[in-house]
C-alpha cells in the first residue's frame, strides 16, 4: 500500500531511488519496460548486429531525452538490466536512417523496391521537418509505419540468411568424425607457432579447424602469421589424420522382451 515495501528498502539504502521494472519474456517488451517512464514507438532486436545483441529503440522526439536519461544513465541501466546493447533514435532520425539505407546500401535494395511508392512521401515529411514546418500526427504515423517495415524487413531477411548458413554449417559438420571435436588442437602435427596462432583465434579442437577449413579456408589464411606455407602444412597435417569409428554398443535385451522370447520358444 502506497509503496510501503519499497519505502522500507529505500530507507535501508539511505534514500537510494529504486525503479521496479515488470519482467517480460518478450525481450522487446522487456526493453521497452526497462526504459520507462519514456514512451517507446518500437523496439527492433538483432542478436548479431556488430557482433553483439543490439536493440534499436525508436521513440517520439519529445521522449528522446527522457529515454536516454541524464548523462545516458537511463539507457545504461536498461542495457545492464536486459543484457542488450541499446541504440536509441528519435522517430525522424530513425526514418532518415532507414531512408538512407534503402537508397544507398545494396543489402536493402530488395526492400527499396517494395517501398518505392512510400519513399517520396517520407522524403517530403523529412524535408518539412528539417525546414521547421509542422508535421501532422498522420505524417508521424506514416514515419513510424515506414521505420517498422524497414527494420522488421531487414531483420527478417538476416534471420533467414543465418538459418540457411547454420543448416549449411551443420551439414558440413556432419561430414567430420565426431572424434575430431574431442581431440585437442595441440595433437595436430603442426609447428608450435601456427598452433599458437590458431589456438588464440578460438580453435580448440582439430574438429573446429577441420570445420573452418571446409567452410571458408580463407578465414584461416587471413590470420596474421598464417601464409600459404602454413596453409599447406595445415592441409597436409589434417589429411594425414584418421579417426576410428565409435564401436556400436550392443544393447542388452530388456526383461519384457526376454520373457516374450522365452514364451515364443516354448
């Protein structure tokens, strides 16, 4: 009642302020809650953007400073709470960024074709905004819908591409003996300098190296200290390996099955 439980904790913490955030299994909704009391127009999640989980958060212009907080405190706390890198943009900024991507970046060319009729309207609204002319609520709604389509469209395409890449990777991995992934990399007959470079790059087993060599050997060749001579040595060392197939373990006959066999024999 009237926050009595929170007040007791606040007193114990020498009047430290406390925010209570409603948890949600939907990460986009959770991030929006974590940025409260700011109103959020949209949250767009990309788990692999720039090597980390990134949430692009779009907010109305009048909510931008509130969303970020003093010295970025609100955004930092939300990032710590949710575990996502948070990129906050005002709605006009997000629309301008989306428009630029459609017009300049090849990755978005297919989406630019779909938005061909909308792009001139977005350009007109953004021009009005930059000139200081009033933008109607309907035009702000159009900007929000445009940003939503572009963000969801590109994220959806990336997810499809990642799924296809994972399926390809899994298919290649299935061709490599499972024992290779249980064999430490240092058991490979290779110069210690090259082994060290590979190990520092995250290859811990022979299977890891075999997988990368089948998927994209150029990624190995691009490492500092790995040249054509090293690549030849790696290929020779891997080709000389052999892994024993795991022996099939004969399963004992279960008791009910044994009884059935006895009955049939009698």
